[in-house]
C-alpha cells in the first residue's frame, strides 16, 4: 500500500477509524471522510505527527454533492485515487410494522446511496489506476435480520450494486470487494435508529465478546492487497451464510430465535 491514495468513509470511529490507521501504518496516504469534522481533523493531526500523509474532508455520504466534493478534494490534493472504502453506515432496531418509513429511507440514503455516490465519482480515477473499491457490508446483507429491515435492505442493495459493478468492469482491471464483518465492537448499535427515528443510545449486545474494529481493518487491508472478491468474517457469520443457502427455512427460525433473545427485543411471537 506504499503511497497508495485511499479514501475511507465513516472514518471518525469504529471500523472506519481503525481502517484509516491500518492503511496509514502500511504506507498509504489516507483521506478521512466523515460528518464529524472535529474528530477527523484531530486524527489527521495525530497521523501527520507520526509522519503519515492524511487529509480530512467533511462528508455526508447521503448527499451526492458532498460525495462529489470528497472525490474532487482528494484528486486536487493527491492527483489520483487507488482505493475507495465505502464504510459509512448506520443501523436500526425496530420491527417494520412499527417503523416510521423515514428511518428506512435514511438507512438507504446513507448505506446504499452513499456507496453509489462515492463510487460513481471515484470510478474514473479507480479505472485509471486499476484500483480497488470495497464495500463494508454485513451478514445482514446475506441473511435477513429481523428488526433490521432497513439495514438488511441497504446491505443487500450494496452487495447487488458492487457485484454488478465487478462484472461490468471485468476487463478493465478494477478490483471490487465486499467484506462482511458480522457483529463488531463499535458504536453502530449505540447510534442505531429505533422506530421513531431517534437513536437507541445503548447496545443490546456484549461488545467485549465481539471482533474488534482493528481486527476487521487488518482483514480488510489484506483483502485489498490480495484483491479478494469477498470476505465473510467470524465462524458464526460464515456458518450463518452457508446454512442459509442450504436450509433457508430452518435458518429463518434460528435467526428469529437468536435475535429475539436480545434484551428488550421488539420481535413478537
């Protein structure tokens, strides 16, 4: 990754921030994109103090013009783009019956359209560099997770979009990768939206027992270097995806039962 220009969205925390640090440690020049300008500015300061080249660009990926500005600012500063990591995302926890539809729209705007917008404007530069575009998806993008209709829908859509882009550019040298981390220790569950669109504020899961964001970032970096097509993380995640292909009806029941055991689960029997 030495001197590669890498854009990471959702770079202010969690997997995004861990990926920024992992890529920088491997010699990449990193562009941090997030809504929280203060956090990414502070991280750029730390990286520059360590001798790394970094740029912070305040970005709301749900806004097309903001994504366009991110790409333009990157090219103006570094002249090229080698890697785009579409990581920015939000989650939710509510059954569809109770859900305000604005919540579902917000998830699609961020998780799906954010990927589309950033990829669209970065694509000419990625094709020129024969670079990599990656989407940080989820096991929810392979198996429907109850009480996460908007989240699963957005991640399924991301997968369909990137899988199709891979085929379209098959002979143009573009590397397209999907990585599904499974449950990862981050703040995504604290900021997850509930039925009325407010933030959940706390996680219903034991974060200490989950894969760390740093471990995900290491897998992501190795996947980019090896130009892998798809990475599904954790033994539970791999088993879930595999069994869902073979025994879908059985998995519906198992997934429902597993998710219904969460504290204060909204699922109804």
